C-alpha cells in the first residue's frame, strides 16, 4: 500500500498543466482509489534510487471480437523526459505485443511537447480535440424546467426500457467505450454500481436515456451520455434533463456536473455552451495503431 500511495502522489504532482491527462483522477484521493481498485496492477514505474521519475498506467478494456484497446494515463515524466518516455514506450510495446490490442488511446494536453513529439513518431490513426465542460449544480437549477417528461432510473435489466436504451445507444454511439454489455452489467449491479442509468419518457413513449457516474469522493457527477431520439430533439428536453440532474444530485451533495465532448459533436458543443456550462480546457485524444508502436 505504501508504494501505491507513493505512485499516487507522483501522478497527482505531475497531472497538472502541460502533463495533465484528461482521464486520470482529479484529486490525490481519487487517484489513490483508482490505483487501489486494480489499476496499480497495470502500472509501469521508473525509479532513480527510491524516487519515482516516470510512470504510466494502462487501462485495458474489451472492444469486441476478442480485441482490446488501451487507455493510457500519462506517460508521466520528470527528470529526463526523452529517456523516461523511451523506457515507458518500451513497456507499452511489450504489452501490445503480448495481447490482442487494436488501438492505444492518449488523452493529453497540446502543451505536452515531449509526449507529443514521441507520439508523433507512430502512425496516428486519429486526433480529436475533447472539450471539458463543467456546471455548478446550483447554477444548473436556475430557470423553469419544462413539464411532461419522466426520468425513470433503471435497476432491472429485464425492464422493458433496457432494450430500447441499448438499441439507441448502439445506433447513436457506435464503438462507444461503454458497451451495451457493460450497460446491462451496471444495471444488474445497480445496488453497488457508481453508474446511474435512466430512461427518459414522454408519457409511455421512450424518448431517450441518461447515463451518469457518481464520484462520491469529489462530489462530482460525470455526465457520460445524454441522448434523445433524433426526431424528438430541439424541443427543450435536453435543458430539462440538465435541470433534473442538477436538482436531484445537488440535493445529494454533488456540487458539479462534468463532461467531455468531442470537437466533432458540434451540436453537443452548441447545447452545452448555451446551457450554462463552462468550457474549461481542451484535451487531445490521439489514437495510434498498435502495429507501429516502437521503442524509438
């Protein structure tokens, strides 16, 4: 446990400004929790004596067809960036070669020039900017919400709404990190899950769904997915759902709603910009092909 705490402190110290990684924990407590919950087992750490000088966490997840992707925390570096990155990419290459890895995903600040230079040596499949938004729950409750919609939490995988949620999710977010199988698993484990999944109804008609993730340590609610059927959009449902989340979770002590949205999703960017969210930073999502990861 002592080494996990040491690693968490190193990541927390590095995970600021130019080395900020979009999906690492936001606080030391948050990072320590994730490492203690299994991610420490996929950590790669560099030492000089007893001091940590570099680190990388690999979050490996299934994408179907016996394939996996890797989401990288970092790599973080300190004293000798070029050497530390070379050694960490060597470790990454060994993981890729030993597994059926499709792509490796980096979420990094555009100011992280040493890592940008290193990643650019590989075949980049895609680069997308991700805008990070936040909304104070008290501010999100302002205004008069529309009436007529029902937001129903789904805790039974046999619910008649579960299949419709997964069908719409598959259609609107093909290749999403949160798969239909994982949505069903979170519903089945709803008593212990940090995810809350809702069906949005207009009377007895299915209109869409919400998926949020609670961080009880930071009291931040992460809005993972908000989706309204295409034919029912632009009628105020989205604004009402944001107000619902702000009120419901604000009453539980959550102070902020956070989310990330790709620059390609222009409609979503317009929605969050006009509904009180603050655009805090831009991260680069860089996808590289595993066939060409090297130890250059």
